[in-house]
């Protein structure tokens, strides 16, 4: 059972989130707090696995709450303001829910948090002293971004991944999950930001704060999501969508010319 704290200054929304979490089997809400200071004090007294936190709170907001914790638990932000999402992901929050939070969306966030915790606890790659920058994807000289493959480190092995087999890459805080054809997944102790720096933009594009897609695997682009060839859907944010349309889609768009 994973322990949870809810931090939100709105009593109704705090109770609604607690109700949703009470219906999820593997988590237990041990406390609810009305502001960031109260939450910070509680976190100093007892270990907690997951924090569901609002951002716009009195005394200490959710962003500053997370920044002030040396070894924070898994943070999931729940906010009415989508514009805070970018900063929250820069702080390695595992997920960001825009209010009102549905039971389905809360369940998805819990699943992601639990997966992150289990990876963090079980993988031999993880160390509190190792930061993503010190354990990068294995580079082959300066050619890694233009080759047809790269290597990832798992335990004491270097595993080769072919570019064409990768469908998309998902952020999990300071970890990233690489999805490949056939639903096989690889988890690496490298942030999505650092992966983005090392892969060619001719093939891989950031489409969301939490996702990079392989352009070779894209089937359909619409206003809210991208469908991949294997029918997987990946969310796309407005800013990244505009860049993708202008720099990739329109250049490959079949056009009608006058006779």
C-alpha cells in the first residue's frame, strides 16, 4: 500500500480527490492539508510515497513546496491552471492533472507514480547520488544522433536499440521510458530533456512536456493527440503542435497546384 498526502486549499476539491483515491486499491490517503507549509511540516515527520498537490495555495505554493524538499516523494500536481505544467515537469513532477480531476485521470496518475516508485526501488541503475546528466545514453562519438541505433545501459549491460523500432519516449521524472514496436519498454535513468538533446530532430520530436515521438511512426496528427502506426495515442500540446505542423507536416503535405 502506497501512502498519499493531498494538499489543496479548496475543501471541496480536496474531498473530491480524497474520494477518488479511496476507490483506488493500492493507495491510502494518510493526511489532507490546506496549504504548502502544513504539507512541508508533515513531510518532515513521516515518509510519504505520493503527494497530490495543488499549485496556487496560500503561505507556500505547490511549486515552492516541491523545490524546498531535499529528497521529495513522488509529486503529482492538480491545478486549474495548465500554464503551470511546464515548470512542474522541469521539477520532475511525475504527472500534472488539470482540474476537475476525474477518477480515470487520477487512476492514470497513480499508476504512473507507482510504476516510477517500483522502478526507483528495484533498478540497480538508481542512486540518490547519481543525476541524469552523469548517466547519459551511450554515445558513439558525435554520431549518435545520425546513426540508425544507439545504446542504453541496463544494469551492467549495454543494449542496442534500433531507431526504427522506437515509437515514442515518455518522461517519468528523472527517468524516461522508451517504447518500442511490439509494446516492449525500456526504462533509463536519463531525463526526457537530456534524451531530446542527444537524438536527431529529423526523426524524433518533442510533442508534449512528457513525450517525444518518432516521426517515422506517426500515423495521424490532430488538435489534441498523435496516433502512431501501432494505434497508440500520444497527447500533443498546442505549442509543440504548431511547430510540428510548420516544420514537418506542411513540408510533406501533398498540395494542389494550378494547371
